[in-house]
């Protein structure tokens, strides 16, 4: 609500990001990603947020091949390239993407953590590149995304314990 942009919540299912919630933008330009959409983890900002805390061994098990599948020009080609992106995201505590997965679309994402600090989901907001500048992305929009990720984590921590559903 603070940004007026399309927002999404996703979880990881193996090597895929699965979108489980969506709020469309208030403007005529909105994300077309629907609930249930799946994308490769290594090729998306949401995926990077979901594997942000994976140790090297976990990443090697998840991506054992020498070359990662190409989705766009910006897709990391190797595990080393992916790890470099993850390190930069970790340093920030969030991630920013400008035309990384889809030309003309920018995204800001953050991990959602449970009460133990584990990444259990990811959120993002998306915008058309021509409608947003880098300083706004790293400023007020980043703040709104990080606040929302913390709020969702707190809600999860206060929810009654239930057996998790299998995807």
C-alpha cells in the first residue's frame, strides 16, 4: 500500500520460486505474475531472496551442473556468478533488479524470516523501469519492502503452529 506498486509473496519448491500471493498495482501498469506461477530460483530476484542464506554446500547440491540454465542475458551462468549476486544482496539485506528477469521491469525484494531467523518466503514489489529511479528504489521503496518483510515474519511467529502444507 505504501508504494502503490504490484507486490508478491513467494516460497521455494526445490529449484523453483512459487508465487503464493499477489497484490496488483494501483496504476494501469501492473505485474502480470499470477498466483501459482513458477520461475527458476537462480534467474530471479525472488529466488535469490529465498536462497540468500544457503551455505556453499547447499548451493552446490541445489545447482550441481557446471552451467546454469539461461533465461535472460542477465541470468548467472555459473554458481560462482550466482554466489557473487547473493553476496551483494546479503550485504544490502535486500535485492534490487533492473530488467534482470524481464526487460523494462524493476523489482525490490527481501527475505521473510521466521522467528528463528530462517528464510521462509520472499516478497517483492515491481515497477516499470521508466516509472522509477534507482534512488527511489534504494530509498523509500526499499524501506517499505523491508518493513513488510519484518511484519510478515512477526505475523508468522505469532500464528498458531500448524503442520506445513506440502507443495
